[in-house]
């Protein structure tokens, strides 16, 4: 007997109800969305009423709704958070993505808890602790390799592992970045990141010599792991997460549809995996992540260190490569292949000064581009398109709803007729109609089949209809329509009544944390979190950086290494002529010392 297939979810972001519905209609198996407060993207909050409405729609298809409640919580906010969790549970939310361990000490309903990547989940020991503490699903650190993910899965096979596959990258290990708080009083652990890592810096040595001038030395490319999904499945990942709760609807539609196609291609070959939700989706465009916002792509350490992960020239979107400038004329540019450009497109390039510049395409004639305003562009420049007008219009028009595939049988009974509808999720209902069975003068089967197929603007579409009698009974179309509507209502009611949410794992007693003390990186900001760690054997707990910022400590812990990017990795044996330590100097004159832990391949950015 074959084993039960492993359910795999494609997890998409949503900034609001409309974006979430678009994600569902383009193939998401689960959606994560911000709560009214206490999510790691302050600008992506949603009302409990909208979240309840979203749950009602999503659960028809078995799609799960996860709400981000993944900030650290201050003492005075504890009662509000506890009340909010109750409201979210009553709204139908499937799970909360959380960071603050104080939530485990609250009096909350049995809602499932997922451990946010803000918890810095990068080894088996941490994942095992979180699973034993009550977390069903753990969002892994983005920096992990396939081997490291596999090691965690083998060590803690019970835990569901969630991993990012696409989107913007934080240069610091999530949850261990305090630069925004240090510089601007805006805490990343409180959902208010000011994107310090996207700023430009000079790199200087201990003697003040400028090594690099005015570059975005902490800015990374965007993640794209679409070529490694099968390897991630084999490593133990069951939830594939797309970043982007602040992204536009077109981005969410496009990227979700793209990963839906890639995963379904794998599932068609690998019967041991199956998608975790139901319903067919038909995007009205050809998905292509290159045509949405990106800073260029990287698989980001998934196969170890090696590829270029940085975007030093710009933190802005480059988009798709579109050819090389072969000649510049007074009012137009000749491009090696510009035939895919359209009037109104946005184009960009890195100028001779190393800065990103852009222009709007006013007119296209073959390989000739006529800019609205002529840029200072040079022959040989690599041209990118960061706004594809035709594609954006195509994606905006894509509103094809999700449908559950349906089989229908129509039968004669002693007192009339019955209609049985069974959808792909296994839900089945029967509607009986009491009426006289009179024979018709003309053939009726074709018209009956036509009426049985009319499911219109409902979540269902007919795949197969069977009529289980040979007689040509006269059956009014209005009767069939009434039976069909009644079956639809019953199906929807069954989906609502029989939907089963995950529940919180029973919280065990005596879970021991592997450290006896926690410094500011423990992100403990309230008494409940402190009590939780004390119950786990932690004897000393420092306050979170937001409450007591120590001087001279790292404000970023990065797998990205500037020395490695420059070819000066200590393990390579390549020497440089500059005096260490190195410093990052911002445009406002702030200095940050760089510290390198070469044994653990980590760079720290230290406040001064």
C-alpha cells in the first residue's frame, strides 16, 4: 500500500483583501496577511472584518490564511495582543506567524502557531526547541543551504519546514537587525524597518583610505529559487514562501502563478507530493518573474557560497535584461534587440558614473528606441526594462476566478428527480425535487446536459455530467436551475461547516532552551517572554535592543561578506593592501565597524 502523499503549500503574500483574493485565484495554497497591528510590515495592516471575509473565501478551496503577528511586544501592549488573537481566531484564521515568546504564556484560544523567520531559525537545535515549545511550522532562515535544510529535516522530521523561494532579501539574519532602530528609531522587529541596508556607503580602512566610494554595499539581489524547487522538496520543505506583503497586485499575481506552474510540473512527476488546496486556476497571461520588480536574481546560498548575490549599483528594480546599446544618436538609441519594447515602457541602465539611470520609451521602431527625454547613455550599456506596460496591462486584466471541479449526476426517483454534485475536494451533496415525471414529445437529454453545466459565477465548474435514465422526461429548465442553485448553496455550506483548522500543539512542560543567558539579540521586550524563557532554564535575560541599546555591539549579523565580494576571503589566501578594520561610512557621516567571523562565515556591522 502506497504512503499518503505529502501536502505541499505555495504560500503567497497579501497586503490587503483584494491582493489575497488575487493570490488565491492565481494558485496560492495559503496566504499570509498582516493583522491590524503587530505585524513586521506596519504598512500592511488589515481589519479583522476583512480577514474574516478572506477566510470565508479561502476556505472554500482549502486555502489557509496565516496572519502575521511577528513583532516583539512591549509590556503595555500584552492585553491588546491577547484580545486581538481571540478576535483573529473567531474570524477563522488558520495560524499566527509570531516572534514574541510571550504569546506562549497568554490565555489564548487553540490557534496554531508558526515560528517567524524573525526568530532566527537556522539550525536543528533551534527548530527542535520551537517544535517542542508548541510551534507546528517553522519559517527557516533565508541563508540556509539545501544541505542545512536537509539536516534540520532529518533531525526534526515532525516539524513542518517553511522556506522562502522568491522576493526581496534582508542582508541581516532576520530578527537580528537593529540598524534601523539604531539610526532612525524605527525597529525592524517592530515592523518599521527604514531599509538601512539599501543606503549607499563608502568603504574605508583604518587609515581612512577610501576603498569603495558611494555604493550600496549592503544591498542584495532578490531571491529566485524556481530552478531548485524539487531539491527543496527532497530536503524537507513543505511550505514555499513568496516574499512581498507590500508588493502590488500584479507582482503577487505574476509570481504566484509562476510558482504554481513550476510546482504542478513537479507534482505531475512525483506522486509522493500533492498540493494542499483545491481548485483550478487559469491566469490570463504567461507568468514571468523577470517582468515584475526585481534587483536581479540569486538563489542566495541555497547551493553554498559562490554566486554573486549583491546589488551594489542600485537598490532599485532593474527588471529584465533587454539587450545592449550599440549606438547613440541625437534623439534615439539603437539596441541590439529592442523589438520587444513597447511605447510607454520604462528602461534603465547603469551609467559610466556607476549610478542607475532611467528613461521612458516614447516610441519604438524596430531596434530603435526614442526616449521621451534623451538620457546620458553610452554605447555598450546593458539595457534593462523595469516597466513592461503591455505585460502590466495583461496581468491587470487577469481576473479569472478559481473554480472547484465538479461531477454531477441527475437521476429519476420515485417522487421526481435528484441531482448529486461532488467536487474535487470530496464534498458531495444531493438535492431532491418532488414533481410529476411526464414524457416529452421531443428529445430532452441535450438540453438537460446544457442546464446541468450552467454553474455561472459560482466557485464551481462542471467537469462531467451523467443522466442516469434513458426516458425523455419533460424537465423544465427552471426546475433544473433551482436544483442546481440549491446544490451550490449546500456545497458552500458543507465547505464552511466541515472545514478543519490546525490547532495549537499542546504546550509541554519542561522544555529546556540550550542557552543559559540571552543578550539583546533574544528580543525579549515583556515579562511574559521573560517568564517563558525562565521556565525553559534561562537564568539571565537582557532587554531587547529597542528598550536598552548597548553600545559597541553588532546591529547586523550578515551571511553576506563584503570582503568575499571583493575577492578577499581569508579562506582563499588572497591578500589586500588595506589596513583593517574596515568601516562603512554613510552619507550622513555615521561610521560602522565591520567585524568578520570567518570560522562561521559571518560579517557583523557594529555600531560605534
